[in-house]
C-alpha cells in the first residue's frame, strides 16, 4: 500500500512516500521510499523564533514541487498512491491549512482517501520507522519545541496522557536560553554544541517541584537570565548546566513513570530527542532501571512526513479515512487521534 505523507504543522515542509505492508500484523513492514524535509531556519533565524505568517507562505511555495520530487525519488507515479496522510493538528493553523488543503485537493483529484493525523501521534510512532517493533505497553516521552508530555502507549491508536509541561516546552526553553545568550536560532543544537565545552557541575540550577509527571521549564529560563546579568559564568558553563538540568528532569520523570506503570520499554521522540546528552542519559538510565530505550535516528525525531505517513497509512489500512470537511486545529485533545467518518 503506497502512502503519501505530508507534514506542515510548523516551520518544516515535509513530504514522504511509504510502502506499508497490507495485512493485520501488529507491526506491519514499512519501507520509506522517500522522505524530504525543507527547513525554514533561514527565514525565522533573524526573529529568534517562528514567524507564523512567513512559515505559511514558504509552505505554499514549496509543497507542490516537494511532492513531485518525493514521488520522483520514490520512483512512484501519483496513480499508484492508495491514500494520503496529512497533519491536521496540533500546530500553527495557517501552516496546517496549507498541507491539509493540498492533501484534500490532491486526494480528490486522484480519487483516493485521505486522513488527518495528529502530529503528536506521529511522534509517538516515529521510532517504529527505525525499529521493527516496540513491545506494548510502553512509556512514550514527546519532547520538542512545542510539546513536552508523557504518554502510556497501550497499543497503536490507544494512548493515555500522563502529564506534560505547565509552561514552556523543553525545546522552547532551549530556544529562549539561546536567545538570552545571543547564540542564534534554533537554540537546541547550538546549546548542545556549546555545552560540550562546559562543566555540567559548574552551576546548580533549581529543580521545579511539581506533582507526578508534570513539567515546568520557565523557572530555569529565568534563572539563566539572572546568571547572565551577574556575568560570573561562561556561556559554555551556562549551556552545560542548563542542559543537564533539563535532561535530568526529563529522564527522572520518564523512568519514574515507566516503573509506576510497569513498562519494560521507553520511547523517546520529538525534536529535542536529537539532543546528544538526553539520548545518552536516557539510554543509561533505562539500562540501570532494566528498561529498553527506543530512540529514532535524529531525522525521524524532528518534524517529518514519514511518521505522518506511517500513522495515517495504518489507519487507512483499517478502513478509516477523513471527510473533506476536516479542518485544521491549533490545539486538540490527544484522546481521539484519527478524525474519521
């Protein structure tokens, strides 16, 4: 079953073509025939963050040629497509509408079904693009620029929200700290790089005291600003200590949740899952707790269309699809993933 995946929820235009095994297996074999991602860092860099209107305009400019390129790279004609999967929530409404509108019209022209996919569900299933199977139930941590949340993944399509951030997402905190230090945008990769040159024990950051599996990172950002104003620490030490604090919070809560819900496996996903320190410490902590950590390659941690195509493709295989009236939604509950007929 050949599926076209489209992702335009934020500042990356992504298109992918997948071949998903048609059957009733729990983990259908999936082959990624092509996966293209067009970043917009050059557009948003000067603003130190995402400019929504500019993001939408760039999506409009590149989505059609990217679909053509993805099909060409996959050596698949549009007539061979069995369905289209597209992100319709959550995200920037203008950006979402570009991908959703294109997917609807393209599917209607080809006479094939399309399905709206929750961006977060895409992230939770992204590690399956690199691993043949991940035992259920497992504990999933999504950590990105817009989201930081823990989920109990009972099976494909069945997820239980355990807790998330009350303010800044972890990735957002990285971006804001980088901006405070005049390091540029996006902040995550830059802070990660500078942290390698600093001492993680040089500064003791305060640890937010929140119940159960809730997160908060705005206080770490404020503490960083105060450090900069005092001008007593190097940029490298601030980056190293800030990053270590964020990573420790993420790892500790994830391992605690995995133990509490008796999950033998942990999934780490989202853009911040590219962070080298987080990948290392989560793997080490999982081993110590006798758990198995599944982390996708960085290219499938950041926003990509392969994960959207995979999730949408599996729902299409189950006979589900979305109506042409489906709309883009900025914020949506993660209890009903596929919005179907």
